[in-house]
């Protein structure tokens, strides 16, 4: 048996809107292996949150699964009943949402919510409470015992984010999906959380799918990186390859835009000029062509396939095809 | 004249002192960054300035006028001059309003009905680089970063004098983040817009902030010119914070200075210097309370500061 934990194959997802179907995800294909940390990066609005809500089937009502498969431990999730999915979400797969308010019920104390998620455990209430306090302490919440009796709005943004992480870790999942879990954390805590996640991954051989715009965090935490643009995977590979040897112009430009590289104050920060294509009305050819500074004639009418360039490194760009770029 | 003058601001919830005396000033056209530990009180500071959180003591002067404890009626005319960007982007937009209504709401509240709201909505969306057809969407139909940009458009609608921005670029990719910061920089130059910006992204601070204040446990522990602080942090907490910033390079080996121990308790504030128990550089003298001292515009609350150049 291979050690593939999550396998996404040709996934296509639309949002039905008044303007027509929005092709939010197209031909998404990638794997996550056991014990591996995979990062997803890409433009705001490129479909990262849509992808993970599709995996968990926690999608908006106007979502339509058009094609493809999502296999977890070999089993296709799309045909599973809602009941089976709920069991999976509680035990095998945990999620930290982009907006922590989505996780927390505003009218229940944090302690109550942390007890509720342990409903399968046989432990006594006092033991569960102690375990909840211990988890809060582990993500750096001071006075965890006293804090269990507070409501979500009484915590700071970063604390709510850390509580969401603590709750996701409580079930010791096989797969942790985290959608920008560190945006509200200061650098020292961010590093502390990264270390916790790495420990967890080693201790339980847990795989992590980690979405972030913070390229520094991706570089530090992840083994592999998937780069998305306008609803498609345009490059994927080993973290070193992606950062040091990007094979898609979007990836290269994205890395160049990171102000983390620029150590003196810049008057104008670098950007990628132009607009993302309209997902309801996709252009012909390469989706990045309008903004690409290296486009070839064929890019206007032929979609570049996601091809393997070397072991584990794939990119969807005609520049990597000698027969057309020569 | 100083645009925003905050003096000795105190906020408590029950017995817990969340802000224990915060003071800083912002000049017209200046960008001031508040950084510091998660839970140190940054959001509370700007909410208290805007009258959205209690402030039991201290003073907040805007354009020379005391606004602490002002009633909603007294504050209303100021809502045009002070705009707020909230920390959670989707949660702060009411779910039942379209994006068009949301971004033109400030005009309606100010009674500017005569404006062509559709055209205004289009202009504002364009400004934050969102397509015009987004005007008909609802907040749940936006990605996190798109909701963030709607919040920015809303705040900029009335061309305020001061923006209080809580993590305005969290959840944006680096290119959109760059666009947004360039836009804010541009407004600052054209309109003299001043900003208090809270961000954990130290790369952002370095590029947009003129001055910065570093918070720890409800107080400023260091303040000064951004460039000076990055080049020469004097407070050990600042030093640890700046050294932790992850680099966008998988091969980078960072010389991190680790913080010891747990984040401190507000219920039982540490004795002496409140950072002492976690400070890698603490000395015996640190059991006495360090005063706030200012030298050449560089403020510091530490009895055993880092020496100039020690951080490099
Ligand atoms: N329910 C919905 N109906 C219609 N369009 C939607 C809906 N939800 C999301 N979208 C659109 O689908 C696209 C993908 O959104 P998604 O939230 O997956 O992006 P993302 O990559 O997570 O972005 P971000 O980094 O900003 O969070 C966006 O253009 C968004 O506007
Ligand atoms: N309404 C409230 N009731 C009780 N405590 C509160 C309330 N709002 C904030 N606090 C507490 O005040 C402290 C400071 O919170 P604040 O939100 O200002 O922090 P912050 O510096 O913005 O943190 P972050 O970077 O995580 O957003 C925290 O301990 C928080 O739990
Ligand atoms: S396929 Fe062509 S347009 Fe697309 S990224 Fe490559 S060079 Fe640019
Ligand atoms: Mg998202
Ligand atoms: Mg905050």
C-alpha cells in the first residue's frame, strides 16, 4: 500500500451565480502523503478555501461538484453520506478555518465548546476540562483554567485563532487542514505554533494541509508546496524547488513580490500588474497570459498542461516545453 | 498640530486591566504601527480610541478635541474623519447587505444621498482592485482577501483624516497586499491621511510605518522611528520579536532569540519589569519597575536595554 493519505483527482467545482457558473476549481490534482506537510499558496480568490471546504463537504449552498474524486485513505469522499462525513470530520480530519469566528459558537463559553468536541471520550467531565485547559496552555493562552469560562468575544483575534488550533488538535487527527491559521499571531507565537505543528506531525504521523499567504511560514514549515492561480494548480513541488527554482512565471513573480526580501524601506512595493480572469468567463489559452511577461504566441489559444518536469515537480507553462518555446 | 493624542489610556474588563496606561501621538499624514504580542491590547487601543471599547481613564484628543467618553451623537460628525478597518473581515460585514450597500453605507449614514451611489460603488471597488460586478454579491460569496478589500474600500469611502486599521493586509497575497499598501501610501501623500496600523506582519511595518510602538501586556515597551527600531531594537522583547520573523527561504537559518516561558497573566501581573520572567537578558535590577524614558524620540521601558549594535 502506498502512503498516500489524501488524493485529489481532476476535481472541478462550480458556484452557481446570477452571472452564470463560476468555475471556481478546475482539474485540481495533487496528493498529500502520510506525515507530510503540504502548503497551498496563491492569489487571494484563487480557490484555496473552496478546495478545502470541498474536501470536507462544508460548502456554500450554491456549490456544484462538476467532476473528479477526493480520496481519503483510498475511499472516495464525494459519494459518502452526510453522517459518514460528519464522523470523518470529527475524528480523522480536523480543520482550522480562515475566520476563527466560524469555529466558535458566540453564545457558548470556550470551555463548553472544548468539552463538546470531546463527546466521544469516556473521560470524566473534570478530566475533559483539565485536558482542554492543558491544550489552551499549549498554544500559549495565559490562565487557561480561568479562561475556559469566557466567551469567544472576550478573547483577542490571535487568541481565538490559537483556540481554534487547540480544538483542531484535540482529536489527534490523521489530517489537519489549516486555512491561514497564523494571520493574527505575532512572529514569536507564529514560530511557537509552527513548532507545535511540527511536533504533532512527528508524534502522530499526522499530515497537514496548510494554506498561507505568508511565504516565510510556508518556507519554514512545509515539505511540499502547491501553487494555485484562478482555480487551477499551476505548479507543485518540493519546497526548495518552488522557492529556488520556480518553473511558472506566476510562482516566480509571487516570490519576487514578497516584501520579506526587501530589507530597506521601499516607496512602492512590487506587485503583479493586471487582473485575475473572470471565473465565469474564462479566457482561451493560459489563464495567466494577460499578466505574464514571458508569454509566447501559443499561450493565447492553447491551455498549457500540468506536466512533470522532474521527480515531484510539475508546472503548467509552455516555457517548459522545448518544442514550442524554442 | 498633532492629529491624534492618546494619553495614559486605561481599559479594564471587570478586575482585569487590559490597558495599563498607553500614550502615543500621531501627526497628520503619519503612519504609526502598533505591534506586539497577541493579546497585548492592540485591538483594544484602537477600539477605545473609536469609542467602541471602554476607557476608564486617560485622554484621547482628535484634532485638539477630547473624545474619550463622548456619546454616539457627539461622535457622529467625527465618524467621517476617523475610519476603522476591523480585524475579522467577513464577520464585520453584515451578511444581509450586498457589497454595493456595504461600501456606500458610510455615504448614507452621513446623509449624502445625492451622490450617485452606483458610480461611487464602482469607483471604490476599482480602487481596491475588485471587478465592478462584485457590487451585487453578498459577503459569504467573497474569499477572505476579497472581504478584506471591501473593508478597506468602506474605510476609504469618505476620505477620512485618520484610519484605524486592524491587520488591514492579513489574508491578502503579497501582490494584492503590495497594491493596497501602495494605495494607502498614495492617499497619505495626496490627502495627508494619517494611519494607525496594527499588524503582525513585520515586513509590512518596515515598508509603511514612519514610527512604531511595541506593546507588551497592555503597555508600550518601546517606541521610535521604524528604521531606528529595526536597525537597533533596544528592548529585549522587541529584539526577540524582530528576530523571529520567518524568512521566505527554506534554507534560511535564523538566529532566533527564544522567549522563555509562557505569555504572562493579566490576573497576576509579574513584579518589577513585566517581561522579566521571559527575558533572555534579565539582570537582578529588573525586579524594580522600569520607568518610561525617552531619548531622542526613542522611548523605552527597560532597565537593562540592549546596547546599540548588539542586535546586529
Ligand atoms: N458562495 C459563493 N458564490 C459565488 N462565488 C463564490 C462563493 N464563495 C467564493 N466565491 C468566489 O470563488 C472564488 C474562490 O474563493 P475562495 O474563498 O476559495 O478563495 P481563496 O483562495 O480562499 O482566497 P483568499 O486567499 O482571499 O481567502 C473567489 O473569486 C470568490 O469570490
Ligand atoms: N470584551 C472583552 N471582555 C473581556 N476581555 C477582553 C475583551 N476584549 C478583549 N479582552 C482581553 O483583552 C486582552 C487584549 O485583547 P486585544 O484584542 O486588545 O489584543 P490584541 O493585542 O489585539 O491581540 P491580537 O494580536 O491577538 O489580536 C486579551 O487578554 C483579551 O482576552
Ligand atoms: S504558458 Fe505562456 S502565458 Fe502561461 S505562464 Fe507560461 S509563458 Fe506565460
Ligand atoms: Mg480563503
Ligand atoms: Mg487584535
